[in-house]
């Protein structure tokens, strides 16, 4: 933690870095999932291979987990007394 940095600034910086990595992973993951839907279509039961709800739900779940997983260490790191 930088000397004089406020708690909100440090948490915001850590959360931005976490969000950027997550968004890159989501973009690559959605691209890979869309590319492989035809190959995996036979393995899906009860779900269409291009089901928008499933893609959206998985993406939102991933983003929610990332926020929690990034916020707790960011807050802990921001509270360090240099």
C-alpha cells in the first residue's frame, strides 16, 4: 500500500485489476463456448446449445463470485499499516 493512499483508492485499484482479468476471461470463455456449441450439442440434455439464459446466468454468477473473491483480499490489503 502506498503511503497516504486512502482505503477506497486501494480497494478500487485492486477491484479494477480483478475486474479487467475477469472480463478478459469472460470474453475468451464466451468465444470458446460459442465456437464449441455444435460439438457439444449432443452432450447437453434439456438445454439448447445456444441458450442465452444459460450463458447470461453463468456469466453473472462468475462476475458475482469475482466481486466477492476480489473485494475481501482488496479490503484486507488496504487495511495494512505500512
